[in-house]
């Protein structure tokens, strides 16, 4: 999900759900958890959300806690196209 949001900060929850292969309700729950953890900020403008990822948040698991969300996204985005497919 983070990769989808990093590639397209204006993406709709239903589109994230379709790309990831989970329900829209699960996407809503995960976004709420990411917001609560400080990983993600959601700015609502009318019916449109804009998502901003905080890349400096450390990963939660103790084995990866020396890495940040930004490190993870950098690793995942290597060799990825910069424009999302629509």
C-alpha cells in the first residue's frame, strides 16, 4: 500500500484495494493504522484525499528498526516506473 501511495498521492482507496488485492475496508483500516503510527498524513479536500508519507519513521520490527520507511520505499522503487499505470 505504501508503494501505491508513494507513487500516486491522490490515488483513491478503491484503486489501492484493486492494485493490492484487498478490500476497500481493509485499505481504510490500514490507512488509519499508518496515520496513527505517524507514517502517513491524509489531507482531505472535498471528496479527494492527498497522502503524504513520512520517510523518517523507523520500521516497527526490531530486526528492521534501524531502517526507515523511506529506506523501504527507496528499495521498492528501484527499477520501478515513475508513473502509475491507470
